[in-house]
């Protein structure tokens, strides 16, 4: 079928025709604006049968906005019939052929596939947006979970396990080393792995002392660094934000 007029599809996958192109092909002598106003008087309704379209056009006076109209196929077909001349008859026959092709099983299937692909694209975009939201909310979720777990102090090894479960590549020894490097734990001497003054002032750790009796009758005091509830919240959000 030879293309007499360009046929486009609107958002609802319905065929539409440019009013100005139809006016030109019908070889109407009346100015487009006046002609179209008369055509609308036959009972066509804006937003139902046609929509107003503004497009830029280069003229001798420079670039200007020209009003066009996107007509649905039924309206364009009826307008062609109204002309009552050979050109109108030819255009109407062309629209009938367009309609037949539009309603063919192949075209219906193609439109359905196109709609399905667009829906899939929309769902994919929505999923990506949801994934991003989850990613952004992850530190808050971890914060809430850590508040729940913050009723008691925990060992640094236990904190390492929590971090590991949430994607931080660490273990007990690695976490001890990291906390020493970042100035949260003492590095050397008898105070090694005990909290620094700064860490204690932040309330991140507490020291648990346990007393043991040696075989020779002497007493040994062991000091263990434990992470407070506040410290759990602090370190979980600090290290997990880096991978979020």
C-alpha cells in the first residue's frame, strides 16, 4: 500500500493523522485555520477526536509556532468523506485500507508486543528505583537493628560477625587491626587493644575486668574491651555506609 499520508501512533497505539497534512493532500483552497474550524462544527470533540499540537516552523519572518491537530483515524476518514470530491474519495479509501491493516492479526500482535515491552521497561525502571531506595535505606535499617542489639555490650569479635553478615569484608583480627589504625584502640604495650581516651569519651567501648587466681596464690586481673550499644550503632553505620 502506497503511503498517501503519514500515519503515526499515539500513546494508546491508535493511528493519528496531521490535520495540516490532510488539508494539503485534500487540496483544500481555504486557509487551514478557517477550514479546520468548519470541520469541527460537524461534531468533533477536542481531546476525544483530536488534540491541538504546536510545532515550530521556519518562515521568511523567522521561526514561528504553527498550530496543527492530531486527528484520530475515524475523524480523518469522515472529513475526507465530507469533501465530496475525487480527492476526498481517494483519501477515504486510503484510510479504509489503513484501518484494515491496523486491525490485521499481525498488527494487533505487534502492538500487543510493543505494549508488553513498554510495561516491562517500566517495571524494570521501577525495580531499579526500588533497589536504589533499599540501598539508601540500608544504613537506617542497620541502625534500627543495631539499636535492638544494643541493650548489652558485645565483644569485638561479635561486632566483626555482624559487619561480615552485612557485606563488610572483615574478621575479628582484621577489625582489631582497623580499630587500632583508626585510633579507637591502643596499639602497643600492656594497654594494647584497650580503648583509647577518645573512644572512651565517645562512649564506644567499655572495659570488663575479670579476676583470676593463679596457682601460686597471686591474683590476675584480665581486661576485655567490649563494644557498647552506642559503639555498635557507630561502627555498623560507619563501615556499612562505605559499601552501601
